[in-house]
């Protein structure tokens, strides 16, 4: 996105502001916004910031969150700016997991950051299974069963992780389902960790993103008091600024003494990178109608999101056109997680080699076509099912070719059995 | 430093390269270097990099390390780029500390990152005391005594942390002392963690920085096989790019399977921020004589280092001019750690209030003058001694004023007792 990069370049090299050619290089709103950043970030981008992030930038992020949620107030002191969403998950797991008896309810399939950090901090991943038959839906009834099973094993269940839109599964939760999950957390005394990094990646026409912050603020009864953490990142959306490592976590209904401990934890590493913080503040405060940058920004944004939507459809259609493959719609996020049904012979031969059939499939796909996918086991999956994960990110002009190559490979591979 | 910022601004906004005014804004070497970065960083600064850092940038860092160490080869695969030096310390402590029986020999006074991460990962800090009377020297004899004491308590000692130049103590180790510490690690079977983030901040005329990498490569006998980790950061030196969060760790004499585990650990968080990686590669590859940027770069660098040196002298002189204060020379780094000798009455009154006298001194200094210092207890100190830590970073034009204010405060404060 040109707008972000223009602002960032000036913050890196403030002399550009006073360059005689500045107004021929940059739109006026870029120049004035960059100046505002430079004036309000103590020490500019060169100094350490507060461990939770530059106060001015947290105020901007808070404003952006309020606009997203229809005005529910956001307190900048409840925000931690982070180097991408990952450090926030580290903080949470470190704080929640005291021993292997402490468990985190985690969706399966899941993003491996969760299994890795739960293991790293010595806790237990208590799985709950998304229902592939129902479009990767989350069922509160199933969750309650898993909680009972976990408690019967002596586990102390601390939190529920919800990834919405889903990674790697691409589903978008309905508002009703979110309310149900919130009530479940209230009933069971759990913290709700909402991984909402794909919140601007929604492609299904009948789906809309609601933040858990909004849902909890509009809840009544015990659900209104659930402690919620919302994670966001600049690595996704239509901007994909992965390399900057920017993001934040917002905590809601957290007691002050717990926030103090989180602050202390964040302060060990001094601060998240300021360039990523600036980019995060920018993504939450896009140019407005009338601003000189508005038109180009909107064109770029719309083009990227429209292209992602076309690619999401193409990927799913390709998979569903193949024998032995079924794929739920990619309603949001950036991935498809199709199910592969292997002939028993393929399964037996793989197992005889000490391998899983989806692993062998993905490796041979890579060797023969150069297409990189990840076997479902990397994300965990229900026993006896096999999947692969692919992204919808290859350039659109390559997608038809990739789709064709994939189809030819698949028929040949399955034909062997 | 203008040179770094110029290159970074183009990488953020590559359109600047082809702007018709580019050559009036930027020196030619900046333009060609920025192009080289853009061409060699897959996906530019917008994409995730390899978890250890962009290969091209690690090659540049390796080249810089080789130049620093007089040609000893540096393998880019032994480098992990990091968001500042802190994440490297997290990786190391996570890998070294299996239980509270695992101990890390840590200098006292120390940089609080060490006490915090050792606690965080459940290990034990086994202190060794720098000798204030001998200019904060490290004694191998004392280290051996501490090891014996530790082992008598059932501790399994895993590593020796050496901070050189010292933080917060400002001493620079002699080459002989470094060789002695290396041999100590060889004899005791310890990893040497060399925190060398202040390596370009040397002010004492008779002192020179030698990296532990160079010392281990030039060692003979068992010392040549000691596993060494060298930490570096872009937050220090004459550039002070703290807000970018860039740095690296180099591991020497590490077995491949251990390196594989470190790689896995780093990959949980995807990658360090690419902007910080670029800046790190730049700091290790300064402009050379004949390059268009060389003159300005050298002027800026020399001015900053000369000013830091003057400030180091002024701070130490101020402290030593005061009754009840003694301060070792600031040979390197960015801090002074003067010792405060309080009248017994001040100590007794503070203790009666449940406080330490250096804490009360620093708080009252802040209240009365606005000068921020940190009581010695934040860095640990030998029992019965009191210190404060201050930096030599305030702008030089303010230093005389700060020095005067401090002296007046000190006389009044001590006069009360």
C-alpha cells in the first residue's frame, strides 16, 4: 500500500519533509501525517518507546478500534503494541500456564503458534474440534464435553482460543456463535483469547466480522464480564506488512494487577519496533474521503481484496473439482484446508514407510510441480482424516497455471493406487 | 546517522529510487546500495524473512564480523538476526535452563535482562562479583570459588555471562582477562555468553575491544573448543537505533543438533523485523573511503563518539568531586555506576521506612531536580554497598547544567545527616 510506505519513508529520513521537492514526491496528507508522527514520537523512530508502545500511537490504534466497533471506548492503557501477534501469545501463555496441569482449549485444526507456545511454557493443549461437515463450525456443546473430559483428567482449564476468521480453516463465526462462546467462557470461568488477525480478510458475502471486544461490550449478564484478549497484526489484511512485525493486543475486563504483570513481562524486552508500531497505527486509521491519498488508497485496497476473493473461489473450486478432495468455502483469512481422501493402499504404504499419507502427498507435489503446501498434521487434525493447507496468496496471473498443474498431479498420484 | 536513514527510507518506499529527483536527494552510493537491498531481499521489506534473517543480510553481517575480527571466517548459518539482543537471551535461557537446579554465572552488577530471563525460565542466577576496587575487574579465582559454592548447593552450572564493555559498570576487559575466562569455561565445561552490544563504545585510550569470537579462534588447547555466543545490537554504538530493534547472535563451536533446536525456537515467531535486519547489516558495513557518503558518515560518527567520550569524562569527574561518591572510569558503554557512601543515619532511617538508602536518594533526586537515575539495587550490588546508575546520554549542552544541579542536590541531601 503506497500510503503506508510513503509515510514510513519520511519517518525514517525526516529530511525528506523539508526537501524542496517534497510536495512533488508526496501527497499533502502524507506530509502532514508524517510530521505529526515525528512531532509526537519521543526521539522519533530512533529511540526506545514505552514497553507497551508509543502513547500517541496507542491513542491512534484506540481510535481505530473504536471506529471499527461502532464507538465502544478503547482505553490506550489496555493496549500492548507487539512485534506481530506472536509476542502477545507468548505473554499470555507464560502468564496462564503454571504447570502441565494448566490447559488451553485450542481449536483443531489450529495455527501452530498455539501448540508451540503451550508446549514451550509447559502447559497442556486441550483440543476442541471444528466440525468440517458444518463448515468448520465451533460447537459450545462439544466444548463443554471437552472441558468435562479435561477436568476428569485433573486439568485446570485457563482459556479458550478462538481464531476468527479461522486459520487454517477460513471460516467466519456468526455473531450468535460468538455470543454462545462468550457465555461458555462465563460459565466455565475461562479467559477468551480472540485471534482476530484476519479481521479485514472477509470474502463471503453473507458473513461479517464482529470483534469479540464488541460482542463482550454488548453482552449482558455474566457474559459481559468475561476477560477477553483481542490479537491483531499488520501482517494480514490487504496490506500484508509481514516483514515489519507490527501488531497489538487489547485486553478487556482484565484486573489492574494482572495488567501490571503483563506490563512487567513486556518491559523485559524494552519495546516493540517503532516502525512496526507506526505501521500498525496507520492500518487502523486509513485515509478518509477528501484526503489527497484517499483515491489511490481505495483503488489499491479494493483491487487487492477483490483479487483475494477471486483467488479464494478459484482455489476452492479447483479442490472440489477433484476426486477424493473436498474443501469448505474460504469465507475469510488467506488459506484453504481441503480434505484428502486417500485409497486404503496409499495409507497402508505410507504407514509402512513410517510416514503419513498427506505428508507423502505434499512432498511429492513439491518435488513434481514446485507447489509448496503443508500437510494437515502440521496444524493437527481429527484422527483418521488427512488434509493439506495451501494459501490463496500466489499472484493471480499464476493461479490458473497452478490450479492446472495441481489437478494433473492429483489425478496421477491417486491413479497409482 | 544520515547514511542509514537514507537507505532505509528508499527500502520503505522503493518508488524513491526512480523518482526524477532521486540523485539530488540521495548520494549515489545510497541509491545503489538501496537497490541492492531491494533486489536481494525476497519480497522486499514487506514479506516475512527466514526465521534466522534474510540470507543476503546475514552474509553482509558475516562480512562485517570478519572485517572486525581480522579475517576469521564467519558462517552466515551460525547467525540469528534478532529484534535487538533481548530475544537471543530468551532463546539461550529457554534452552539452557531445565529446572531451578540449572544456574547461570552472572556478573554483579548486571543488566536486568539476565536476572529477569533467568527467573522467567525457572533457573538460578549464580552471582559473581566484579571487583569495584580493581575497576570492576573479573577474577577467574573468584569465579572458581563461586562455581564450587554453587556445586556444593547441588547446582548444575550451564553458562558464564560476560558483558564487555560492562553494563552498567563501563569497564573494558583486557585480552589476557578474556583468555583467562575462556580457559575457565573450558575447565568447567561452560558455555560463554558474550554480551558485546557496546563493542563500538570504547573511550579509554589504553583499551581496545576484542570479540570473544576472535579470542576463541586464536586460542589453543581446550579453550579453542569453548562454545561461545556473541550478542550484538544496533541500539548502541554511535548509531543508537534502539527503536528499530535490530541485532544478532553468532554461535561458535555449537553442535549442529543444538543449532537446529535454536532454529526451531526462533521459527515460532516467524522472523525478526526486516527493517531492523537491514539496519543491522548497514551498521556492520559502513561507507568506505572514496564512497560519496564516506565523509559525512565519518564526520557524524566521529562527532558522536568524541562527544560521548567528553561526557563520560565529565560524568565521572563530577561524581569523584563529591564527598561520599566514588566512580570508576567509564572506559566504554554508556553508563556510570558510582558508589554512594551514606552516613549511618541515612541508612538507618531508610531501613526504618522499609526502603534502601540508594532508592530514597534516587527518588529525591528525581523529585527535586528532574534527573532520572536508577538505584544500584536494580542491577544487584554487593551487600552493604550502594550505587546509582546514570547514563552519559543527555545532550552535551545540558551536561554542565545537570552536573551542577546534581552537585548541589548531593551536598544538601548528605548535609541532612
